[in-house]
């Protein structure tokens, strides 16, 4: 892949992020959202998201515990994910309407 192609792709990605309301997400937020999307089979099943699971199974070695939960909270606030169960539940459903 050459740089010209990459920069064109990057430009399209930035435009799409703005149109979809994703521009306010940090790199960590986007990484978590993408991992949850993959784990949920493109949004079709519930996914358990705990820091321990993210660290071991989702391979988030560079995430601190605080950053992980900050990203979860932001995705909840923006409506990208919904908590299933009690307030302390770590089970989430991706909100396909927000995607």
C-alpha cells in the first residue's frame, strides 16, 4: 500500500467519523467499540465487557483499568452500547440504531 492511498483512506475515515458522530471518541474508545462489535458478532449477540476479559481475551495490553471503564462509560453515554441487567452488570448489547 502506498502513502497516497493510505492518506485518501484516512481522509474518508475522518469524514465518516464526523458524519456518524464518532469524532468525539478517543482512540481507546474506538478500539473498545471495534472489539465489542467483533465480539458481539457484528452486534447480534450480547457481550461481557470486564477489564480482566478485555485485557486477556480482547488483547488490550495498553489499556489501564481507569481508561477501560472511562471508555465503557462514554460508549454508554453516547448510546453505542446498552447495559443489560443490573447497574453493576458487565453485559452489554450494541445499539444497532446508533451504528
